[in-house]
C-alpha cells in the first residue's frame, strides 16, 4: 500500500469553512533602503508611498485624533476585503472566539457569516445544522439587512456595520436571549424576519446513527460538519451500526458547511483504501497529494452519499473522493462549490491574524470545483421551501438521536425505543433524496453489484 501523505500532525491552520491558527515565522518587513531590489522599489512607488500619503493626511486633517493602531487595523481589514470572500482580518480580541468554532462549541445563533466592508453586505455563509438559526429556516446566501438585539433593545442596519467582527459581537450573546434578524433570500428576493433565541452551540461530530431499512440492513448517519471530534464520533457510529448487522450505509452531508481539511481526509480514509483523496496547489504553496492509509472499514459494502446545494468545502472533498474513486453513489443536488484552502497567519505585535486563501484543492481526477461544485450521480433538486423543511427535519433528528454512547435510561425525557429517521416528519415532509438513496442501496444489495 502506498504511503499516506497526510500525517496526523498536519498544521491545523490549513482548513476549509472553519479555520484554526498556525504558527509561522514573522513576515519580512519592507525596507526602503538603497539596496532594495527593483521589485521592492516598485512596491514602494505603487503601494507604500500613496498609503503613507493617505495616512499622513488622515493624521493631520481628520476631525478626530486617530492612533496608528486604528489605521493599521483598518488597513488590514480593507486589504483583505479586496481579495476574495473567504480571506479576512481577525482582530486579536476575536481570535479566541474564532478558534472556538473549530472545537465544535460556542455561543450564539449557529451561523457562519461573511461581510463585505466596502459594499456593506452581511451574508450568511452557512447555518450550522441543529442550531437555532438552522431550525428557524435561515439559509446559506441569505443577506442580513437588519438586526434587533432584545437584551440591549438596539437596532442595527448591516449598512452601518464596520466589520464582520462587529456583526459577530452583536449576533452572539448569552444563551436564552433573543435577537431578531431581517434577511433577503438571494434566490427569490423575498424578505423575511426571524426571531431567534441564542443557545450554547454544541456541534456534534455525527448524529442519528440508525438502521433505516431493517429488511436490507441499511444504515444511516448524519454528519453536520467537520471538526476535531467528527472522526472519533463517526467511528463509534459506524461500529454501532455494524454490530446491528449493517450491510450498506447512507452518509448524509446535506447542509454540511465543511470544516477542517484534516477531518475530511480522515473521514475519507475510513471508507477507501489506497486512493487519492484530494490534492492542493497554490501560487507559492507546493503541490500536495493526500492519500488514504488504512483499509476500508466497511470492506467495500455499498455507500450512498447525500449532498445538496449547501454542502461545501470539506464535505465536497469527501463527496469528490467517493465519486472519483467509484466508491459510492452521490445523490442530491450539485454542491456549493468552495474549492479553496485558507491559512491563518498570526500577525506581529499580537494584532490578530490574517485568514488568507493560499491554495486551491482538486478532486482525485484533478478537477477544481470552485464555483462549480460536485455534480451528483443522481440529481434530485429541492425548492427553497422544501430545503427549509428538510433543514428543520434534520434539526429534529439532531435533537431526537443522541450520542450512541449515552445510556438511554439516563436521558431526560428521551424514549429508549426511538425509531430510525424515516421519509416523513410530523409535517408529512417526504425526504425524496433519502428515499432514493435507500432504493439505490437496496438494488445494489439485491444484485450483488458492489
């Protein structure tokens, strides 16, 4: 078996969707000395000289006194906003909160947001499955126009915000407190208000491990995101289902916004052997190819992977690896299309960090999915309203299906005979994507074509 290039100690600053900091050496400061090469002289003339001119006039003529630190932070924020939607400046006071996201626990509404400080657009990048915003029906790409914070009775317009960190500070708060947001759905232009109660957001690694078809022993696991606990929780869930006689598996990555690159590779490693998972390449970053290192835990039993338009980054890596290696059937909608890798670069003088897009990732067949997504083998599209109903249903199973290691008798108010998720909830929502995945696996088991 070929050596697996990914090592457990891979710097966790290389991530998708969520990011963590890595320690890098200090950046080389620009020098305007006489021995500066022509490239530095060009930078001085085209960037530093005009910038110094602007700073000089702000310092001498602005209506209020400003500090170098204020202008420096503003420069960081402005520069990063000109790059791409995933690059941003993280102030020092936001770093701890930023890193909490990758550990799977933080307080707030449960949404990842982006902010364009030039256009003053506050956008929902992804709602996190099982969280208050997700249950209410807030969707990816919704544009937040207004925020009303009930604990302070303050109203905010997105057009008045200065940075994403100001937006995060307003949206996050004490569990149990309310916030009302007004959003515009990108696809329809419909304006809608949501009254959301903040909660302590604890993102499970996996949810709802169950046998969904007892006749054919088809298992089901919902994977809401990729963080540090995902691989451990997934192994437990798979082992539990194998003990129940599972012969085929549905892995549900719908609404999964991504997460740690290392987690996506480890999850792929569980279900493939001697295969390329993903490669990364950047303008100054060396090309890396990541391969599996262990045997397939299901010994090539049939797999179906559910995705939708909100499945992004790390979940797309997994789906792409499964598809390109002919390991399973991808069912649902074309995915989001986030094919870039961000690295967090700590700044000098403890001024925070830069989350910078440093490379692109490619599926095993060498295809970039940036703004294209993973096209499923079997496409089943859902409208916006059906996706909202599906989101509420998945949130419901998040609540009803606790960790498999917990003792049923110790769960407050839980039913030890909880049934597996089916195709309909209390609102008679029919999950046609899940039904199709079940039918496909049945056919494969009957035919033995796997």
